[in-house]
């Protein structure tokens, strides 16, 4: 009898939970994949392919001419660029748009550009994290292999050295991105505003150049 009563109580509680969760948590199913999302995905794929070819070609040409110590500095620079863009991509998804409207009303430089970044957060994040971040990871790995073959071409332990340097580059990349996520989340609004100001500088320069061309 006790077992039957406990089973009944369990099923009653389960039914109540289903009712409560169904009422208090409205879940909407997406209508499907929109055309603009498909076009954006294709555009990002094309951009990634093009940038990868250009950067890999440029980096392999550069690493043939520069010294190994300087090549290692270049690799660290590429990793740092990937981490910086990861910070921006994370900040854009975590930032709050509200304070930027008051900044825009006060005509603070970069506020309008920051709002545009936040309203296009999925695209900005995809470009920063997936395009630039992943390309930097691939290029740094390929560059590390090129450096090893340049220094230790005749060494019997070249495979081991290649693995060790590849592991080091991967560790720096992953550790840097983990560090970047914390910075991006904790300082989201500040980072977005700084990027917005940078965009404002370049956009004002572009507008000035267009005006000068028209006047000429």
C-alpha cells in the first residue's frame, strides 16, 4: 500500500511539474532557415576561403625570407590577432545596447557605430570568431610547421619537434581564447565602445576622402 501511495504521489507531482513548466516557460519553435541567413553563410564561406588562400600564400612567402626567431614572433603575432578578434566577437554578443543610446543622444563619437555592431551581433561575432579567429589558428599552425622544417630539415627528430611546436601553438591559441572570453564578457560594453570609436575614425576618414574627390 505504501509503495502504491508513493507511486501515486510521484505521478501527481510529475503532472503538476508538466503543467507548471508548460505554462511558465513558453517555448517557440523557429519558423525555419531564412534566405538572408543562407546568403550570409555562403558569403562567410567564400570570404573564409579567399582570406585563407591569401594569408597562407603570403605567410609561406614571408617565412621563406625571414629568420626563424623573427618568424616565431610573427606566429605569436598571428595568435594574438586571433585572440583580439575573439575578445571583440565575445564582447559584441555579451554587451548591452541600452547605454549606447544615451551616449548617441549626447553625440559621443563611436556610439552610433557601437549600436550598429550590437544590432548585427551574430554577423560580427561570426566574422571575428569564425573567420578571423579560425584563419589565424590555421595560419599559425602552418607557419609553425614551416619554421620547424626550415630549422631542422635534416634532423632525425623533425616529426617530434613538429608535434611539440604544433601542441605549443594549439595550447597558446586555446588558452588565449579562453582568456579572451573572460575579458570579452566582463568588459563587453567598454570593448564594443572602443571598437565603435575605431570604426568611427575609419568611416569619417572615408567620408572625408569622398568629399575631397568630389570637390576635385
